C-alpha cells in the first residue's frame, strides 16, 4: 500500500491582509479596553481564530440587542449593512470597524453610483454576511445573482444605468462566467474599474491551479463557513484532483491517503498557519518524507488600523493611521 511521499505547499496560502487587520483590531481592543469586547458575527470565518479570541475575552454576537449599552463593539471583516451601522450608533456603542478595506471599496462604489441613479446586479452567495452587508448599503435597487440562470431572471426597472459588483471571495472562474452572462443580457452594464474579487482570493486560487496538476490529493485548511476556502476545494476538484477541506488536523482520514504519492496543501485566507503546520505533521506521520513549497506571488499588502487603537505612549506602527 502506497503512502504519501511528498507534500507540496501552495504559495501564497493562509491569512490575507484584511484578516490580519481584523484579528489585530480585536486583540488591540482587548488590550486597550479590557474584556469583554463584543464582535458582531465571527470576526473572520475560522473556528480556531474565533475560539482563540473567545478565550481572550471576545464575545461574538449576531443581534445588537445582546450587547450592553456603552460596550465596545467591532464589526467583522465581512462588513455590515447601513441599518446595522445606524442601530449600533443609536445604541451608543464604542465602535471599531474591522470591515476589510476591499469590501469597503465595494460599499463606497455602490453608494456613489446609487447617488447617480444606478441600479445594481450583485454576483454573490445568498446569506453570506459580506453579501448581506453590501445589499444593505441601499434600501433597494440591487439584484443578487448566484449563477448564470439567475441572470436571466433579473427584473431591472431600467437598463440605462446598471452597474455590477461582486462578493470579494468568489471563484474567479465562476464570477467570470456569470459576468459574461450579465454582459450578454445587459450590454451597457457598468463594470468595476478594478475587479471586486480581492487579490488574496485570486492569488490563492491561482496557486491551487498550479499545485493541483502536480498532486494526487489536495487538502485545504479552512472552516465550513469560509467562502474562499470552499472555493479552493471546488477549484481543485474541478481540475480533476480529489480534494478535502479540514478545519483541523483531527479531521484528516488516513484512508484518504491510500495510494496517494503527492499531497498538495493550502489554506483559505482566514486559516492560520499553525493549523497548516499541524496538518503537515499529521501527513508526515502517515509517511511523507519531503516537503516542498511551490513558488508563488509574495504578498506584502498591509492595511492601516482604525484610529483609537494605538497603545498609549507607542509611536504609530507601520500600517497604522496616526
């Protein structure tokens, strides 16, 4: 019976700048204001990260009515609707916004074009918190499409001023296919100047494309709620490689590795490297003797932290607003 001989590590993998920033916002708020700090929705979609922050004193809630008056509240990296923003302000919370700047960019674009009279088509997954947040930037006039079939069903009020936006964590290939359907049906649609799918989602998918062709099995480290992690697993499968997504090394099944010579390993943008290391150790225990990191894009993007989170008496750090 053959057991794995080699592990290929995708590059880049794991945390993106928006996730790094969101986690740091919670940690700094805890250090500066003390526990508890309330966070609306999981700060990022990863079980390990959420449990780690819970242990440090973060309380994750969905309803603002669960937050006591005067408490410190953080919005998750996925962004929130205008209604949630306004309710939080009305309740008098001390608010820090950990919305990823690349999601905020979409919100700003929607607000700007809505003022110019635009109606919108949004490509995204129904019920995902990022989608709810973007749809909730407006009171109406924004139509969600999840696939090509949905595009045919869209009923717009007018077509002269129609713009398209997308969720930032979609499959690049799926989004392109849906965008083509939107363009075919609404030839004059306005597209984003830069695509809305974020650099990290694009880079991790490109790395999986490169890796999948060289391995017999792909393991994606990520939580079931993580959109970009799910897309990595689907992408590997679409390329003809068996793929599994695991929240931790405990979920690995030895049977998956029977007859497998090479294993590819990657992680979604909200999965910490510590989990990748644990999975790697488990695969080595099953017999893998060599580990090779594939070459890929090096990411150096850092987003500034919100004002008011600097530790007292400390000069602003790189990537922090003074």
